[in-house]
């Protein structure tokens, strides 16, 4: 169970890193990054394909997105 949870946390961290890299390179704005983070918690299917993950869903708390 903990292994599965750590896989989801790693997937969330990769998602946040992808967003931060795209903000830094000017591909998306900081506002878009925030919107995508909210979408990841509330409605992951609404995310652009590039930001979707293979995990079944982010934690409802979104803690990994705040770290």
C-alpha cells in the first residue's frame, strides 16, 4: 500500500516539475500552471494531454502540489 502511495506521489511531483519547467521556459504562464494544478485535483480529465498522468487520480488534498 505504501509503495502504491509513493508511486502516486512521484507522479504528482513529476507533474509539478513539468509545470514549473514550462513556466520557466515561457511555454505557459504562472496562472496557467495554477489552473492546471487545480484541475489535477478537481478534474484531471480536463488537463491538456501533456499534463495528464497515468495515476488514477491525485490526492484530494493536493498537498504535493503545494510543496
